[in-house]
């Protein structure tokens, strides 16, 4: 199974972005917090990092990226995630 790490808001649990590592998610949170500070809306602890949320969806998208690369090289297969809409 693909490890999935999501960043979401702690209050409502809305998913903001998905990553495949905790370090990538932590870097994104630092960036979000920097932007929030610049915009004057920073709230300590607003973002949370949660492991293994939506693993199947991210796995499907990663599989499709491989299929897309194969299609560009003249091979057939996979589905097109550019037409995929995920609602969390």
C-alpha cells in the first residue's frame, strides 16, 4: 500500500493537500504558516498532518502517472486522472 500523508485543518478536518512523506507534508505546513503570518491570519496549530488518509486515491493517481508516461511513449493502458475529481 502507498503511504499517504495528508495536511488538513485541525478544526474541521478539511483535507488541504496529500503527500507521500511526512517530511514533504511538514515542509508544506511551514510554507502555509509563513503565508498565513504574512497575511495576518496565522493561528497556532491550525494545520495537522495525518498519515494514511486516502491511500487508495493517491495510489490510483501514482499508477496513472506511470500509465500517462507509457501513453506518451506510444503504449496503451491506464486511465486518465486529469478527468478524475476527488472530493474529500
